[in-house]
């Protein structure tokens, strides 16, 4: 359980620090990046699909 929370925090920090060029290089659209950043700022739950997780793990 704690391991999952740690992974979620790492992913959230990675997304928060991402710039537009990084997102495009990874394969995420600008809008998807902005939506994820907004959810993180608002403290909402982030639900990532398999494709998005694969893209983020390749980064």
C-alpha cells in the first residue's frame, strides 16, 4: 500500500515538472498534460490508462 502511494507521488511530481516539449516527446498531447497538471493541483485522483502509463515509463 505504501509502495503504491510512493509511486503515485513520483508520477505526480514528474507530471508537475513536465514541460510541453517533454510531453510531446513522450507522446502525450498538450491538452492531456494540462488536464493531468490541473487534477494534481486540485488534489483529485489521477486515473491513467495503460497507454499513458507506458508512455510515462518510457520517459
